[in-house]
C-alpha cells in the first residue's frame, strides 16, 4: 500500500495514551496493571457476539516499536520530554495476555481480552486493541446471522466496495471466513489469508457488448463453467439468452449458475428456475445478490425461493443494524489493588478474572464471570495467549481453527440464540458472589461519602 | 504497519474485475470506456453529501502496479493465462479523471468521479475507487452534521477505537478535518496529514492513583494547562476536587478545562459551571463527551448547556445512522456508444457529463446534470484532475483547501439543507432535456421488445 501514506505503527493510538504514559513514567508508576476489554451491552439485534480480532492484536503487540519518524513527530508536538522519547524508543510490549479464542460466542461484561502488563505499556495499546477487536467482532457477529439465515446455502462476501476502507475490507473477509462465509470477492484478502475468492462478471461486461447474448457467448468461451449475470436489461429475457446459449453449445454448455441482482428475487428465482428446468437445465444453479442481509436471506429461504447461494454486500459489510459495539478497555487492577470506576451506567468489575461456560448435555446453559483465583465453575474461556510479549503457542492458530471453533461453539449455544429475533430469555451471564463482593467493597471505598 | 500482513496494492479489488479484464483483453476490447461514480439516493438523514476521498483515489491511480507477489498469487488461482499475467505486469493507469473536488456538497445521481480510460483499466479500479470515495464521503457527510449542530463550538474526533479498522480511523480523521472538525485524538492521522491532535487523560489515570485529587495534582504538575476528566467516581465531587486544586495552586493554576464523560451532560454541565464560577474559575471551560452525535449535540446546544467543546466518538466514527451509501460505478459509454442498464430501481444516465450548480444571490438554487457537450448552465462542478494517468495539478491540493471549500460551499447551500431534519423541499437536481433524450433513446434500443 505504498500509494497511501503510511503512519508509524506505534502512533496508531490516541494522544491521551501518550500524555498519560509520560505522566506514569514521571511518577514511576510502572507497576503491573490489569485491563479488561469487554462489551458493556449487546446490540438489541445480537443474541451473542462472535469474538474476533485476536490474531492482529497479538501480532501488533509482538512487533510494537516507536521508529524514528514516530519520535520525530512526537517531538514536533512540543509536549514530550527527550527523556520520555528515549523511553519510547526502548519500549517493547512485555506483558501477558489472556483472551477468549477467536470464533467463541461471548456476551456482555465478559472480558474478551485481559492484558497484564506494566501500566504504561498496557495504557499505550488501548486504542488499537479496541479498534481491531471491535471491527472484527462486529463483522463476525453480523456474518454469523447471515450464515444462519442461509441455512446451509453458501454465502459469498461482496462488500469490499462499500466497507469502511481497506483494513475493514481485509479484516471483514477474515472475520466472515471465521463466521462461516464461503468465499470473498476481495482478492487481497485471498492473497494474505488464503481464503477462497469468487467472482465472475458485472453488468459493465454485458453493457460493453452490443448484445447480451454476445457477452454471454464470449465469456463462456473463456470461462465455460462460469456464472452469468442475467439482470442487466430484463432478468427473464436474460435467462432466455442463457437457454439460447445452451441450445447453441449443446454438450459443450457447462455454465454453472445464473446470478440475479435486482428486482423481486423470490419471484424472479422461481420463474428463472421454471425456465431453466423446462429447458433441461436443472443443473444450472441460481445465485442471488443485491440488497441482501440476514433478514432478507431468511425471508427468501423460509419462503422456499429456489436460490442456491447468496452474494451479500453492503449491509453485512458495515453491519448496518449494529455498526459498532459499546466496547470498553478498563483498568481493573493496579499494583495489586482492585480498581473500578463509578461513572453512571458504566460498570467496571475489578481484578483478574475468568469466564466459565456451564454446559448441560453439551448445550451452554449459562456463563459465570469469576475471579481468576476462584475454583473452576465450568469450562474456562480465557486462556493465556501471550507471555512476556511472546505468543503462546508461537505463531498463534490457523484461521481455519477459528472457523471450526465458531461452527462448533455456535452449535453448542441454545437454539433460541441462533435465530434472528431476540432470544427470550436472553442467555444468562452471572457474576460470581466473590466477584460481586469485591466490586461492592471497591465501590464503598470510592464513594464520595465512603470509608 | 509491518505487523499486519500487507497485500499487493493492485489486488485491492474484486475478483470479477480481473476475470472481466482477461475477457476484455482476449476480445481486444480496449477502446475508451467512461464510468460514472455516483450515489443513487441520499440516506433519509442526509440533506447533502460532502464529497471526499479523491486524493487517495488519485494517488492509487498514479501508483497502480502488479508486483511479483500479486502475479504469483493470481497464477496460483489457475484461471489466468500467462499472456494475461504479462499484460497485468505492464499495466499502468493511463486514463483521464474528472471529479467534484473534495469538500463540495453533492446530491443523488451526480457523478462524483468520472473515469475515462481503456476499458480494462477503468474496470480494474472500480472496487478501490468506490471503497475510498464511499467511506470518506460517508464520514465527512456525518461530521458536517455534527459540526453544524455544535454551532461554532469545537468538535474533536474521539472515534478511532470503535471505527472499522485502521484505514477507517485515518481516513475518518482526514474527512472530519475537511468537514470542519477541530482536532483528532488519532496520533497517526496527525503524523501523516498534519492535522491537529488532542488528548489529555482517561479514567484509568485517575483510577491508577489512590485518590482523584492526587491524580489531578500530579497531572497538572506535568501539564499545567490541561483538561481534567472529572467523572471517574462522581462528577460534581470531581469538580470540587478541581476547585480544591485551584485553591492549592493559587496563581499557578492554569487548568484550561474539565471534561464530563457520562451522566446527564446538560444538568452536570450547568451545575459544574455554577461550581466553577462560584469559585472564581469562570475561565475553566467545559468539555463534554460520551455517547454524543449530531442530534445529542444539537439538543445540548439548543438547550443552552454551558458546554464549550464536544468530543465525539463512536456514532460519528461509524456514521451510525447512515453507515453506507448506495454508491455505484457504472459504465455509461464504450467505444463512443452510450451505455446504460435497465435493472429495476437502478437508473444509469449515459455518456460524458457535467454537473452545474445554479446559484441565485450566492445561494445554490438547483443543480443540473447535463451532457459534457452542452453549453454551460451554471457553475461546473466536475473538473479535470488527471490526464493520461498524471494528476493535474501535480500533487493535488492541500487538505486545508478542501476544508475551506467545505466551509464555503456549505455556507452557499440553502439554509434548510444545513439543519438536521429532512429539508423540505429537498434540493432540486435536474437532468437536462438533452441527457433525458439520450437516456430514453438508449433505453428504447435496449428494451427486450425494442428497435
């Protein structure tokens, strides 16, 4: 990406992280801090979130450096001492990280990532850790709904063109793959993640030829088993052109599918299916795209539309109904002392924690957020993924492991959580009595009239 | 950004662009194509859009190359011939680009960018041109509303942590600057764009100290003219700590502002103002943040809340009420012949065009979309910005020119468009009679029962 200006990696942060860091260093406040990254509440249209983004977080932490350009820029701002800039030059992330593995369903107040590191290091990384977990979890969680709605039919990611920039386009393709999407149109994502890419033709190809049948004929000569886009002028007339091409080519005809991209997809798919079947082309599949999201896909599937695969773009690509999460990264312990804040509506649970998933007959019944020191109360979700700045295991896991985990763990949720409507009752997340006691003790100590 | 896998620049595209390109090359279809990039309809919550993203588009076009890694990856996919891969290796963008300059208000169906280039080149670039214009225009247009709502008070971008990835965070800061936002918390955006950065302290700084007053005292020692965050435990008690600090420091006290980040901001700002004024601290400003967007800012301003500046994060950062645009990139001419498509609800206007803004007494009255060959009908908005792959003027324009243009051009809109509610009547955009005639002629020729 040489074409776009590239910033120094370590400057992908908010300015206040650096002003606070300088103050911590001045005050010799470099004792161990614990920060939790969690979502305060699920969007109303999500029964669970699919944790995603950890791999990029760990790679960032492993390679975090202030280069000369970063230090020069900070010097130019005027507020940082040479002593602090030298400190930054030496800085490496040396902390421990505990996290819920990618592809795991998670709920409100459960730490997705817990950072244990010297306070200045743990503070600096806040912004980018949040940014990456947030966007990838937002997008994986939306895609999980689309995949569920498609009920076994393939879903292909078409969203890059309307997503929020390049990084979103790449991370979306990755998050969608974890959530069960079959392929992406994004070639760069195929290159760097090795996930399947898909794509055949756009309307412009048809338009650039003088007649639709010429366009089909020539495209099929080069790509015999392609998908033909039939709605450039009139969908059913386009399907008839495919039938004409099949007659023309006889046994050479190997077109795999037609694509519908506009109009009433249910009605057009039914009519197209009839036309194709009547012409003996029952092996030609129907691929639908254009304005799809989880609810539209569900309506098409439930209505029995003869659609074999879905191309889903914008609404999944920006997670239109829930484009952000109320995600927080909060100090919960410093120098061995529990820390919370009391800002209204923004609960912080103190201390090192564990999240347990309690299952009955292989189905998740409830989660318990407990202190790390408590005895196990179910299957622990937070696992060590980094020790003193090094990944464990080294290199992390393959993307397909996260994809398998997402499929397995989602299958183990109560079925009411996998539907598109709000689960009733919502999934139960409990705070252990001991953790509750710690919270109330901390709150009492901090209340203005406290002690 | 060495920490994150970096794809080949030229692969930031959809696979179908490449399959179509190979077909065009096979068919020797390399004549001149004209593509329009435009928005089909404005989101219901936008009276206008602020065009943004052109600078990155032009830099991309100037530097577009297939490197060895890109060609190796495409070879691995199996569908591309060695002849086509050699063609890609030689490929440079040599087209002309006409565009509406950044910071210009635009409306539905107006081409923001018009590409005139050999068909394969114009096809390849579709995805990334759309991606960059889309995200930057989405974000600039949202920020314009927040800036309007703040009615002269400063707006600071706090959104990086919850935006859709790194590129979004950078491009947002840039788009927000163009739209009139005063500063960003995003340090990397400050480094690469030279825009002002801002930030002081988070709750974690207060929490990491045993007492709030200790935290304030120490922070002010290092940053005497800082902003103190007062809502970690109890907002008004926090304000009292600031007053205590002022008494303690006497004439040394130079704190510039307090920041409120939770609770009923109108009520807390009013009470904090009283407390500060009563203590002789009327020069201490009040900065508000936490859950703000255009409508909340407007309510605070219209309600007379004594807030001097706003930190706006998530909702502006993802443009929550309109996170995407119905943006299209459509072939409108190939080899000198007008081209359109007829898919329902997706109008394409044929041919090379111009957009004119017709003003009366310095106020925009209506726009006219016309053929480029027609005589001028107002102030032309599309200007040549690239000739045969080279920018004109070389290097493009400074970001601050776009910022000034946004302020000037927005000021020249009818005032009803600058409000937050739907303008009634909406702004008038006309299609010239000649362009209408061209459309109908093209449609007649294409209709299934046509000729």
